[in-house]
């Protein structure tokens, strides 16, 4: 398994392919919502197994924190620790305060990784979410 920053166009498109399969095909999020203007300026990370893209996420760096988002693992690769390794890799790579909007069904996963929920439940793309944060030094 390789975790890498998607610095080249080929890897960026591989991230988009994974996200499309998870969010658009599986969760029925509209593609015009799933891909947004932030994708052009944020950092993208990709997980490869035998050169096949299996997971992806993005990191949007703000002045005082980094917002993680679009964290996804292909269905056939879930429950193998890939998502945990991806999030841990990126948070150790960047360090600092991290925030994310977790789909409510995934909040326990992020709590397991040390994220703390805050705020009220909100709806994004017709899916309930909760904000979560974590500090990595």
C-alpha cells in the first residue's frame, strides 16, 4: 500500500475517480456538489494498492487549521484499516489543528482516530454531518 500526495494530473484524476465511485455512484451525491472550486487549490492524497487507486481525501489549509474532506475508501477495500492509515498519514504529514465534517454514520470512526465532535448536526448533500476536530503536534 502506498499513500502519496497527488501532485500530478494523473493522480488528481485517480482521486476524482475514487471519489466519484464512493460519493456519486454509491451515495448518490450530485457530481456538481461533489467536485467544487476548492479541488483546484487544495492538497489531494491517494492510496494505491498494486498501483490501483482505492482511497482518497483532500486537505484545505486555512490560517489556523486544516480542513480534511472527501475522505473515502472504495467499498471493496473498507474495514481493512486503509482509511485509518490515510487519515493518520496526512495528519502526521501536515500537523496542527484539523477539522472535518463527518457523515454522522462515520463519526465513531473519526472518534476512534482522536477527533472530537462539536457543534450541531447539519445536512450537506442530503446527508447528516457533524463537525469534528483534532490537534496533532
